[in-house]
């Protein structure tokens, strides 16, 4: 029997996605996992340190295994890495009832907003917020689609994806094809209500009461959805949901790109072999100290061309260098 579940894979000492290509491939791995297990994908969101998804399935463990396994093979091959990617245990939350399901969908669709990466849920490109009510909300269809001959480069090995599932020019399987948008839209009832849910700035006590009355189980809250996610501070969410994005702070993706593209090639004899996973512990420590000193200087002078006027935290630097962070 199918159950509605929220799944989350997170990582504390390294990032799961180092650039835009990784984020695209990560969604495609999730899509293939959902399709091959005949699961109904409802929503998802990818951030550097974790990946949220909501599915209706009778085999959640299989969905997570196929998703993680396919993406780990891609990531390990690309970055000359070995071993399991992400924490040993993933997070699973069973969801029952309409109000519980809607609350979970809201939280997953609003990931970019909750983490201060976008001014609205629709500004964050690596989540499912833009997949629903596309026609009613004036979303433009993709201008260019990849032909079948080029799709293989953006899919896990041996993956079979029917041609009706389209892929855009960046290699992303279109979320509106993969997700069961008709089902989710029926839950939201109307585009107007969906817009309201995406733009709410506070949690309503009545929502929690509706969930409790529904089946007597614990309400779905942001804290429960984000359980186990590194660096999550629910207090900051109150600021982020106002749409206040700190543009002077680097994202993990920006910091990883700086390290991978501007620094590492000069540290390896063969630039094609450059990978943070090829550095020794001592080399990582030296690079950490150098970048952190430049970051401290940039906080006051804002003139460092390498950092482009942005700064980052120690926790960010540690995970982008794949080092254990101890505050």
C-alpha cells in the first residue's frame, strides 16, 4: 500500500552538490528513482547540504537507495571520491491526512526561501515551486529541448526514461513532467490558494490545530521537516521568509565553484585531475587558513577580486573543503 512520505538526505562534513550541473543531475537521479519504482513524486528541493523530496510509494527505502546510489556514482566519478555520500541514515517522515500533506508540501516547495537563498519560493530554481499551476501563473514553456541523442549525458547509467518526459537545454528533466502536478494542484484547489500558501510569512496556530484534529498525530512543522539538516536555525527563518536575501554572503555553490575552478587547478600538475578530494589533510588546512584570512579582510575592505565582494562562514568553508567543522 502506498504511503505519503517525506525523505531527506543530508550531509554535515561535505556538500552533496558542488555546482549547477550537480544539482541538475541530482534531480534527474531522483526522477529516475521515482519512475523505476512506480512511485508518485509530489515535490522536491535540492540545496548544497541536503535534498528534500515527497513521494507516494510502497517502497521508500528503494526510492532513496536508487536515488542515492545513482547520484553517488556520478559524484564519486566526477570528483575522484570514494565511499558513501551523505549521512549513513536518511530522514523519513510518514505523512497522513490532507492538512499534514499540504503543510509538508509547503515546506518542501519553500526550501530556497527558508534557507535565505531566494526572495520568494519561485526565485529558487532547484525546487518544485515553479512546477505547479504553470499556465495560470504565466510560466513560459521551455524554449529548447534536448534531442534523444544527447539526453544520455545527463542521466544515470542504464537509466531508461520514456521520451514523453522532456529534458531542457541544461539537461534537466522537466519537473512538471516528473511530478504529479495534477494531483498536487487538486490538493491546493486553486492557483490563488497556491500563491497564498507560497507567500505566507508566518505559521498559523490554526494550521496546527487543523492537523491535530485531522488524525490526532503530531503536526508537520518546519523543525520536523528540517530534522538533521546541518546549519539550520529556525530563528533565522523568520527573517528569511520576509524575502530578505543577504547578497553579500556567498552560497555554498559559489564557494565550491571558486575553490574548484579558480584555486584547485593551480595545485595539481594535471588540471583535469584537480579535486578537493585529492588534497591531503595538510593541504586542506593550508588552503583553509589562506581563504579564511582573505575572507576576514574582505569583510572590511570588500575589494578582494577573488571573492568578488562576498564573504562566507567557517562552517561553509569547512564543508566546501570536505573538512570536519568544530565551532
